[in-house]
């Protein structure tokens, strides 16, 4: 079977040509989703009820059109808050980077001491560990998942890399015992995606890590009802993000064309029906209405036409009173600038909360209190040391596995946090603090 997508929800499914040259059959597959009563998919959130693929290479779609990461990516591109919020969260999680610590058993307990050796330094350099860590954090914060590509050298040393969530999917044949995945740079792109071009990748084998030269480890947190793909909390603020995205578009259009409807223009229905006391043909009446509307729109709209006057000519009857003519009635705008500003502020606070960043740290409530230097320091400490440990556990799993493969069974990877202190105890303003996870 071959499948080519002609739209996000429609695909052509064709059979293969037989050796005898018979013409293959074809069919149209359309994905449907009832908006009023959504059907639960294989993933409760952002899932789909549809299986699709081709040539035996079928994967679990991410979203109804297999483009959920792409859809959410568009919201980021159109919003001036999401990317900075994700970057702030990334910086809190990364701190000053990854360090290694060795377990030391002494005095009836266990403590961690900094550990360094040349082989470990060389490995971190060769696998670009810092770049890997940043990429993994970005994937986790943006899409709720990160896919680590393990590639083993001839000596058995694992090299780590991150595959983009846009390009990674779970195989329908994947099981807990034998996970399997696909790589295709065009997942979610109906114009270019072809299932036969998807590259199968074996899942990481914990029992025998070197069984495959290249394997993929899918790291995610368990979310009830979502057995395949996780998702970040900020996805739940999609409607707030869309609302926030409309506000600058509204203001841009308002400055260019004039805010709201400023005038109610009343014109008699038969205004153009006669000319010089004689009836006007229907087609000419329509032309006059069209030309008048275009000219009036051009006159009233745009930044160049602000506060211009409109001069109208009218006829007087035998009694000297004006005959029915065009009437321009100014309209009052009940929506003040403050009201738009409040909607903008509410949207940004909601987005910051959904992204897991305290609003003050997100910079969305300046001048509203809680923004003194000492208060920001306390909030930054809280954000870094109480909102990052779970991220650290999930993000460091591939690194911990790599260390064990190389024989470092007593070495623990950790993200180094940054403790902001007062100048009397820390003259440089920043003191490295290790978070052991």
C-alpha cells in the first residue's frame, strides 16, 4: 500500500502494481472529527482515532492530522511571549550546565563529590554534551517529549544526539519490550510526507544497549490517558495564546484602517435609482453603488485620512427642506484602550502560568508589586530549585544510561543551578549550586 496526503485530513491510498501489470486499486481516506462531541483517540489529549501509513511503515500519529507539534509551533511564531517564557524556563533548568559527581560511601551514609577524569571530559566534548542538554530541554519544554539518538562507536562508546519531535514518531509495532520508532522530516506536512520515506529506528535496548548501532530513547513523563506522547502544560493555554495573538493584529489593522466602526452611514435605498428625474438601468445602479462604496471606504480608512471631513451634497424640496440623502452618524466606541490592555495582561498572565513561570519572572506584571530585587531573588530560587527537579530526572536519564554503558556506575550527572545571593556574601552576584537529581 502507498499513501499520499493531499490535505491535512485527506489521503489517496493506492495498492501496488502487480507483476502481471494489473492496475492497482485506489481509495480516498478522510479523517473526520466531530467538534460538538469529540471522539476519544488513542491519546486522550492531542490524539487521533485514525491509523495511517503505508508500505508496512505505520506510526502513531501525533494529533488528528499528525501535525500537533507543527500546529503548536505556529502559535509560538505568532506570539511574543511564548518563546521568551520557554527560554526563561530553559535557563532555569540548565543553570550553568551538567557536571558529574561520584557516590562516596562514608560514615554510614552516601554523599556526592565532584568527579572529573580525562576520558569523561573527552566524551562530553565529543558528544557535545552542552548542546545536547540545551536541545533536549528545548524539545521537552516545547513538545513535552525528547527523543535521544544513541549511536555507538566501534569501541562501544555511545554518542548522544537529539531528534526533533517534528521528525520523530512511535511505530505502531512498538511494544514495551521492543520499542520502535520512525524518522521522517516531513511528518505533519501533508504536501511532502510519504510513508515509504520514513526511516525505521530501533528503540533503545536497556538489556543490551549495543545490540543496535543506532537506537532511539523516548523520554517523557507519564500522563494518565496518554500512552504514546506527552504534552507540555502550556499547550492547555492555546485559546489564550490565540486571543493574545489577535490583539496586535487588531491594533495594526486599527491604526491602518481606523479602529472599530466609527460611522453609521445611512443612504436611501433608491438613492441612485434616478438621475435628472429619469430612471437609471439596474446595471448602472449597481455600478454607482459599487463606485460610491469604494470611494467612501478609501476616503474614511487609513492613517492618512484621520480627522478628515466628509462633504455631502443634497437637494431641497419645494418646502426648502433637505430631501432624503446620505446621513453620517458618528458611533461611540465603548471599548476603551484600557479594556484592550486588560485583555492583553490577562492573556499574558494566563500564558505565563501555563508555561510554569511565575508572572513576575515572566515580566508580565511590572509595577504590580513583588518585583523588588530581593523578591525576584526569592522567586528565582523557588523557580530553580522547586520547579526543575522533575525536569532534571527526565532530561538526565539518557546521560545516566550513557555513563553506565561506559562503566561509570557510581557517577551521577547533575545540573548545576545558580544561587543568587546578596552582595555581602557573594560579591560577584552569582554562586554556583549543584542540584543532585
